[in-house]
């Protein structure tokens, strides 16, 4: 059936039949109804920790077909739900008890929201009979989650459960995906249904075709451009627009850059690839934008990075292609906005341009040469502790094109984001909306569940690792094989880098670590210590091929950070 705005909807039945739902509902409580609603939404996993106030919900999951992944910290559960949602396009689900448990879900919920990942966070709440007053472990969860979600609400009657669950998933999986929060009071969870209730049917939204008028206007802007550049963002990756981007770039010989979140949506080994932008004002990829007069931004979202880095004077004409309008920004003046499915929009735009129109993508080869030289410098550098370029090179050599690496926030993320060659979307994952630390290890667990046929590597600094290292036990217990590569420098290296750049000195960033090999082994994982530069690659390959959980401790020398920024500061473009 057709919906508002020309969107087409497909009705999909949930897992349980309507007759089965009504028969079961006659004797069930709200907790079981909620679980049936989750099943109807196609939920495969719930990540969480049970509490006194949601024991019925956790009990109802048993035998439901939904696998409950018991974690060691609710924050980790929220990161797992986020990464699962990001990789599948279906909302990941996390669960916690009231009060402190719910508060621990907040970070991953905010991360999912700012990273445009679909996610539904569920938390218990105190009884409605005491929610109006000061009471043990009761705080206003809805008000707390509202600023970091697309929708936050409290279930106040059993009849609302099917509607609220359907709204939660529809909202989380909307054209601008994000996080949703539902609080379920303990007395509501335990309440018996007065009459049979069933999950609502799921309506999946099909992609919109772009407006022909807007496509024609965009074609006029591009046809008059001298040196346009394409910037592909997270929205292009979510929309699976890789094939259309390739067709468009090859038809027009136009250079293509990606954001950190868009890495891989356009393969870095393609002749038109500029690499990723978002690090410094004048990293290599930015040179492709210096002489550009038109920016064709496909699926770009401003929270990915400040557009001032590619349009410092606000004088470039911008064509914005996405499923929703652009955010307002002085450095992102949209000349034409083409709303709709990015793949359809790119194909329509290519068809609307004059036959034989091509551009010069000569800067692409020069930029790739600079990036390749850095990787070769890393490959040939036997210094110990390892230089970060060596780490990036060896990680790329150890992983297949489709394998997944999660680069946690810190100095390591900056090296991976700018230098790691990526060939498919969602194979190099970072947090670039909230840029939180501690997501990579729990995220790797979810990544392996979402993509079991791919090998998964969580790469993080020692600061990030110790924030959620307890999830090693979760991975071992649940038999979820993955590798954690811990870059050891015994400091918050990115902050040291920033302090040295701006203050010429640093302080309060140093710490000590436990014996990381013994620590990993104490959880039942395998532990490795890299003691020479040429050991990292064979250790990575061995650990990735093992069907188990492994931790690799790799000392790293981040003095390269300042050398990099000194070098980038001295570079200038255009070529």
C-alpha cells in the first residue's frame, strides 16, 4: 500500500501467527507479550544484565528463540546493541534494570544516536504506585534518555505494549536511524493481560525515488563545475550505495573521498579514490577539496566531521544527496538538495548529465601515492616499540577484504581512519559521532554475532581496553571468537598528542597496566605479547585463524604523532 509522500510500504507478518498470539496472550503477562513483540520485529539477540525489576522479562526470553547475551556491564550491552544495529540495519536491543543499570546504558545509547545506528534500549522502572515520589532507585529515566534518543517513553498500561514496541522499532529504523528508549515499570511487567493482545504487523518502508526536478537542478550545478569532488558519508554506507558510487565515478571520472564512517563504501584501491577525510585541516585527502568548486555530498552527515575542513571559506557549491535534508551550517551551504535513495539519485543524476562529460581525477593518484608511501614506511620500519604505521600495515595485511576491524577512540583510531585501506562498507568501524572510548571490545562481540562468517578484530589503546575488558569473559563464555589488539603505551596518547600540540607539554595522562597476557589468560582467552616489530603480523594471523578469544599486547611508539602533524602542517596544495 502507498503511504504519505509517495513512500511504499510492505506489510510483513511477525514470527508468531495471529491465532497463536491470541491463544497465548489469554494467559500471559506483559513480559511475555513484550518478548513476542520483539520476536515479531525479528530480534535475534538481547544484550543485558537482569535485575530484580525485570526478572519476568528475562525469564520470558528463555525458549523464545531470542538469545540473551549476559554481559558484565550494561555499558557494554549498549555498545553491542549499537554495533549489531549498525551492521545489520535492524535495531539492536539492550536491556537493564532500573536506576544504575539504566544509567549505564546511557553512553552506548548516545553513541548510537550520534552515529545514526538503529537501537532500542529497554530498562525496568519502579512501580507506577511509587514513581511519583522519592523512592529507592527511582529516577526519571525518560527525561534522562530523551536528549540522546529519537523517542523515549514509559509503558503505563498493558494495552500499549504492541503499539509502543512497533513505534520504537519503526522510529529506530527510520530514514535517519538512531536510538529509542522504553522504560517498563515492574508492576506493568508483571501484570496479567485482561484480553488477548498480539504484536502489530511490521511495515517496512521502501526507498524513495528522488524528485526529477531536484535531479535536473543538481545536474545543472555539476555540468557547470570545473573540478567537482564526491564526498561519501555514513548514509551512503547505510544505503548500500557502493555500486552506484562506482558507476557514477567511472562514468564521470570524478574523484571520491569518504568520511571515517563512510570508509569502504568506495574502495580505496580504486583509481578515483581520495581516501578518508576528517582528521586535520590539511591531511592528504583534503588536498582533493582545495581546488574543488562543487562538492557532491552523498549520505554525509555533519556530526561526522566539521565541513569547515573541506570548505573553509564557505564558497563551494554543494549538492546534498541523502534521504533527509542537510543540517544548517555556514560551511555547508546547500545549492541543491536531492532527497531520496542515494543509489537511485546517483543513477538519475548520471543519466541527466550531458553525454561524454568527464572531469580530471588526477589528484587521486597523487594522494594515494602519499598514503601508500606511509604504509610502506610502516612495513619497512623495524623499530620497537612499533610505529603506528607498522601496526596499520600489518593489520591490513592480516585481514581479508571483508573482515571487520573496530578501531576504538584514541590515537590508534586516527591512524586507522586516515591510513587503513578499506574496500567494503562497515569493515572499518569507528565512533565518530560521539567518539567514545571503550566500544570496540563489546562491539566486536556484536559484530561477530551479526557477521559470523567474517573474522573480527577489536583494535584499541590500553586506556580503552581497560574500560570494558571485563567483556572478555562474555566472549569466552558465549564462545564468540574474536581478537583484541591492545596498543600499549601506558598513557592516554591522543590527549598527550593534543596537549603537546597546543601547550608544548603534557601532564596527567600516564598510567600503568596489569600483565595483559596473564590478564587475558585469567579469563580463559589466549594472550600474546609482541616483543619485536616482525612478530605482530604472524601473531595476528595466528590469532585470527584460531576459533577462540585472543588478546595481543603490542607496545607502540606514538612519537610519530607529532612528526605527522609537523609534516602535515608543512604540506600545502594543490599539487
